[in-house]
C-alpha cells in the first residue's frame, strides 16, 4: 500500500502533480485510492499514468477506473475496490495453478 512506504507515496504524488497539474489528487492514506477529476485525463493518459507510476515506484500496480458524480464517490470507491479484489483473487488462483503445473511432469509415449 502507498501509505506504508513514504518514498513510494511521495513519488506517486510527484508524478500525479506532473500529470494533473493544479488538480493533482493525493492518494488516500488508508488504501491508496486516487480520485482524478472526470475528463481531466483520457483513457490512454490514465493507462500511461499507471505504467509510469509502476515504473517509478518499481512495484506492480493493478488499477481500475470507476466514474462517478461527487455524491456517488463513496459507492464508486467501494465498487473499484471490489473489482480490484476480484482481479487479485483471480491472479492468486492463476499463480497457484501455474505452480502446480510447473511441478508436474507430462510424458507422452508413442507406440506402434
């Protein structure tokens, strides 16, 4: 989490300042959620931002985007976290499956 590593957090904030200017959001201290004003960055710019943040912080970042009006931000944040939880669970299952397959020797014999 961003809040647990001050150097990563400051790097993220610096990059957000570069990309978003005066409206630069600050990651939530609790969970790393970043609110970016709608329409400020296009989808390809958001993708580039995530890649740049990941490279700068030298950590993998999984991100999702949910658009919401100001009054719906709390529900949108919950929805975004639910999506990220699903992705993380799916990645964990894939990693376990990969480890299991890596330890299995497949042989095939042709007779005839």
